[in-house]
């Protein structure tokens, strides 16, 4: 599971960005990729991920690389702001790692976990899209050209521990249809 996050989320860490970006660009999407509905999941629960967020220092490079990849592959960017201390963040990452969920998410988004420390760092990345982080997880879906699709509901996954995996994907799918 940890390999999944390393491969799909750590896009630009300290000079290794191209190593992570290169394999993903081979799966380029068509020019006008439609929003595909979320799959029906058989899982009713997901195991939490122990440390889903990379070091705080790599966030800006990750986001830059994610938008470059999103423009090339015509996918949106899913920014997942959280901290490794947060139970709901760990649970959300566990849902994202479920095989069917992971496949669908990868087809629709360039995923970026952004470590906000104790909600005291990398907050500027959310403010670019009109979102103020007051709690985590905060999830923002952004078009490749920088338009946030769910600024109004970016904290709706803040209770991921009490949500089913299907409810999480359905909400993300609804946001994805906005753009």
C-alpha cells in the first residue's frame, strides 16, 4: 500500500520528480476526458494508512509537477491537505488505496497529498484556490488551468472515519462532474 502512495502521490520530491512523473505520462488521457462516475465498491470499510503524507518540504514541488502532468494528461488535480497525526486523513488515504477506488481516482485525477503539519504550513497552496484550511482533511478538486470545483465543500470529507468508501467516492465523483 505504501508503494501505491509513493508511486501515485510523490510527484516531485527533491529531484526525483521526473522519475515519478515519467511512468504516469505513458497513460495520457484523451484531449477532452469526460468525468467517469465512481465505481461501485464492494468494500464497506478501508484500513487506515499509517503515514499518508510526505514531508512538508516537498509540497510546492509536488503541486507544480501535478499541474504540469494534469495539463498533459487532461485530468484534474485532487489536492488532499492533511497530516499524519489526523485519524480522518489516515482513513481517507485508506479509502483512496482500495484497488477499485485507486484505479478510478488515477483515471480522473493527478493525486497530491499535501502535508500541512499541524495546520501551520503549506496553507498558501489551498489559498490559491480560495480555500482557507481550518481542519483536515481538506480536499480540493482543481482543473488543469487552476479552477477549483469544490471550494464550497472542501471540508466535507473531514469525517472520513464515519463515511463509507462508497460515500467518499460518490462525493468526489459529484465534484468531478462540475468541471
